[in-house]
C-alpha cells in the first residue's frame, strides 16, 4: 500500500490550502483514512479522519476550518484547510488503517506565515 501526499506549501494566515493523499488501493478497503500532523518538538496528532463507519472526526482546534473528504473514484482523500493559523504549521501525514496495520505517507510540509 502506498500513500502519496501533495499540496503543502507556504500560506499566509487566514488563507487556504488543499492537501491531497493518493492511495494505491481503494479507500473503501480500509477501516479508516485520515490526516495527522506533527509540529517541531510536538507529538504527531490526529487532524481529521474518515472511518468506514461512523462520523467524520476532527481535532477540536480545526473544527469549522478544515474539511476532510474523499474522492472514491480517484482513491484520493483531501484535506481542505481554510482560515489557517500559524499554529497549523506542521508536516501533514496521511494514514490508512486496515485491521491492525497502519500505512503512512511521507508527509507534506505546511507553513503558515506572513
């Protein structure tokens, strides 16, 4: 299984960015697919996730600003980031979960700065 993230970059506070995660297998074959992030000196944290069953999940700090979605036909998961803040600066990783196995992408850097 391969996951490839793209769409990161430098964005000003208040701006928008859309991250993409291309998955080598059908998204529906996983129990969940999600986005995580890791800022310098901090632990990796869940940002948003799409479980195969149940509601979408978001960390409180991004609720109302970020939206996770999937394009099943394209085996791609997106993270739309609006109203970004400097504290959103991190490396963003895509993760897919199948039973007990986790698959990770290499990450894409997002920097929010004026």
